[in-house]
C-alpha cells in the first residue's frame, strides 16, 4: 500500500512539473513569436485606400497622406483616394479643392472617381482636374483593393 502511494505521489509530482514546464514555455515562446511577427510586418510596405463621400473629406485625406509616409511607422507604399457620391464635385476643374488635390498628388495620393457618381451628379468627365482616373463603380473598386491587401477606411 505504501509503495502504491509513493508511486501515485511521484506521478502527481511529475505531472505538476510537466505542467509548470509547459506553462512556462508558452509564456516565453508565444510573446517571442508574436514580436517576431510584428517585426516582420513592420518592415513591409503597406497600401492604403480611403473612400470619401463628401468634398470636404479631401482635406482630411491630404493631411493623412502627408502624415503616413513610407518613412513613418505606417510604411506607406500607395495611397488611393476613391471619391464617390457628392465628393466628386471636389474634382471638377476650378473647384475650391483644386489646389488641395494638387497638394495631395504631391504627397503621393492617387485619386479615383466613381463613374456612377459622375452620372448621378451630371458631371462631364472632361470637366475633371487633369490626372483624375474614372472607375466604373467606386465601391467594387474598393472591394478589389481590399481583396488585394489594401488597408481601407471609409469617411
């Protein structure tokens, strides 16, 4: 009987030691693995896209593009602004946002406008500021960017 109790105690002690060892290992290895993943991600360039719906959103995206550069913690590669709905008014030649749009181009923004929105607001594509690309459907374009790994935001 005493021998059985000693074996049970040894088995319990061994099980406790193994459990402690496994718990300790997971506390040490998992944070290390996570930090390595974060280090690897931080070295990669990231693409960003913002869907805007109002003309005054242009100011916010230009300020953002100037902040999240390739040298910032965001490691920006491309920055796309997709203009839908009423925001397409900002991209008409002579609009109050024309200079700000040029400033955004200098900061690396690629501007796209939604063809459906141009039709909805009766804007002739020839009236747009030079260098603005028209896409047939701005929302599906954003879906495509998301599927291609872009980080997207909607204003």
